[in-house]
């Protein structure tokens, strides 16, 4: 019976999922501080009571939203075709092509809510900052495996580390979102 509920395309996702998606959308568009619980509830189509049924606070929602985002993007990236390439350099270049291909729609539709969250909360909300760091680092670690394999194959004596290149790629991507917002 649970499978039928999930497979019905006309059925709304559970209220918790709608709240998480609404929070991510609004943080991407407005930022964390400018996003009110009332707006999240309105966007999700739920009552404030429903919000507090699922979350103790806006910060609690933010922590859950980071985990939700991490799960969504993990499945998106895991299904991407670039993983099929045998050559690790082709996988890295495919990753870059994939990242470019998913930059569609309005700016708030493709920027990273974790980057926005951590920029706003790093000094004031250590748990949110730490959750963002874990999620960003997990994604970077996936990328770094291909960097390491490419280094072994093409530049085994290079002085740089695979981790430094993985972090550099992530920094370029997150920095590009900041520049896009500035412009």
C-alpha cells in the first residue's frame, strides 16, 4: 500500500518533505535570515502547527534541510552519466560538463543552498555550519576519488594533492554562485 502512495504522481509529498523543499527554495532565493517560518509554511502549503509537528525551530528545519539536500543531490549525481567513463580524467571532465548542464532556470533554481546557508550562519549557528561542511565535504570527497585516480594515471609525481584539487573545484563552483548573485 505504501508503494502505491509513492507511485501516484498526483499525490502531494508528505508535509515534512514539502517543508524541506520550501525551505531550500526560499533560502536559495532570499537567504536564511530573510526566510520566515510563515513563508516556508505558505510555500509548502501547510499550517504552522504542521511545521512545529516536524521541527522544533527554524534552525532544526535548516539542519534537516541540509540532510535533505545532501540526499537529493547524492542521488542526482550518482545517476549522472559521467560515472560510466572508464578514464578518470574523462569522469572529471564529464563532472564539469554535468555541472554546467544543470545550470538551468533562474539563479535561485540552481545555486547551492548549502553555500548560502554557510555564508550566513558560519559565525552564529555552528550546528548549521557543521552540517553544511559535512555535506559539502562528502560531495568533494566523491569528486576527489576521480582526481586521485587521474593523478595516478596522468601525473603521479605532481606536487599537488587530489584533495586540494577537489577543494579547488568545489571552491570555484561555490564562488561562481556568489559571483552570479553579485552580477
